[in-house]
């Protein structure tokens, strides 16, 4: 398939030829990554958040959330359990929770890196560039900073007045620091069009990201968007397939949100250009409380069973789980 222009992207987003699109994305994934799928375990260590995003169940004004914070030892232990089960990348994720000091985050990173040879990804929100630079020097390898939309006006609306350009500036700073950087959007936000999605695809591709994540919008009953229609899962598949065609070497996860629409959602994602799955290894007693959207972490089993389920999903498709950390092929074009 030739390089795609905006009109062609809109054609495919509208369902112009799903068979051709998905087949092309699958071929390109195999050319770039072979039959390997990367497994990345997420430790969601706090569901406190100081933001008021209109789409997220963890938003600060939501009093119906059972809030929790894991202590540093528990966070490290959770990561180590995943590493001992064979995972080579640990993702540390939380709401925007500034109660964790820079030194505590350093302690967590160091505790994980000293115990196992794994990559550590930070998904901590709007911490300062200086903090992120310090954590990079402590051994953190990657950052995930979602934009959710690349339209500044819509960004301000969905994130309660937050500034898109400040978020983008932080993302660009992370790249300058040396992190492998991931970002992405939500497919199907209220009043969103395929033209918006086409612009998102082109914008994200110009950023030369190491990971691009996109999942369907799922309205949460405790948010201002409770009334909105859920995103279209087919549109989400098309978005990630197109992201693969535009970004051959970027890592693209089959997100957990897909399974909230379709019990085989992540399987279909892996067959349509995705090459990463990211199961939660948050302690079972807290996992359901990381309730960004309904259905998130609906299955709570221990770490061993979580990893085993992920392995079965991958092997059932004829893929193999990579034994590597899944370092950026976009940056290096090598493992």
C-alpha cells in the first residue's frame, strides 16, 4: 500500500475497505516484528488524580471511587512478581498523584532495575520535565504520555481547561531527554469525526513516536460524559491499522478497552497490526478500583494467572511472546 494521504485515511476510517486495510496492517506488522508480541505488565499504583478530565472515572471530583495508594515496597514487589513470571517491561502507572515524591519514584525505579533486567516505563502524567530527566538518569527507559486528542480546542474541553500545547511541550521534552516515548488518543470522543481522527493519525505520525496507543471511548457513569455514545470498535481497529501503515516500526498495543466491547477484541487487534499487549498486574485487592472506564480490569486473578492468560492469547494466534524488552525498532530498526 502506498503512502497514505488524508483523503485515503478518511476513506479507510469510513470502512472503505476493511479487508484490504487489515491485511496490509497485518503484513507490515509481520515484516517489522515477525511473529513476536511484546508483553508489558502494568502496575497501577494509585488511583488518586488531581485532574478533572470529563471522560475519566478517576477524575478528582468523583466521590464514588474507592481511592488507594500503594506503598513503594508493594509497587516494587508487584513489578518483581511480573518480572519473575517472565515479563521484560514494567509500566508504572497512576493518576496525576503528586503525593509520591521524586525520591520515592526514584526508589521504585531503582528497586525494580536492581532486581531484574527489565525496561521501566513511566505513565505518571504531568510531572515536571526536570523530574522526568532525573528519573531517566535513575534508569527509567520509557514514558507514556497520552494526548487523547490532537485538537487543542477539543483537548481543552475534554480535560477541563487544560492546555494542549503544554502537554505537547512535555512530550517533546521527554523525547529530548532520551526516553522512548509513547502517546495516543481516544477513538470516538463525543462530537468527534473521522476527519478529526485522520488529523490525529497524521499529527501522531509526525511526532515519530516509539509507541502509539488508541482504544475506543467508553462512557463512565460518574463523569460529565456519562450520556455520550460509546466509541465504535471497528473504527478503533481501523485507526490502529492505519497507525501501523503510517508507523511501521512503532509499538502499537491491542488495548484492554477492546475486550470491553468484544471478548476477542485484543486478539483481533493483534491480527490487524498491533504487536503489544499490556495486562494489569496491580494487586488483586485494588485492581478493580483503577476504574478509568467501565469494564477496566474486570478480571482479577493473580500475577501468574494474568501472565498465563496473556501467553495463551498470543500462542492461540500462532504468535510467540518475545523474550526481549521490546526496545524501539523505530529508533534503532533492530531489537
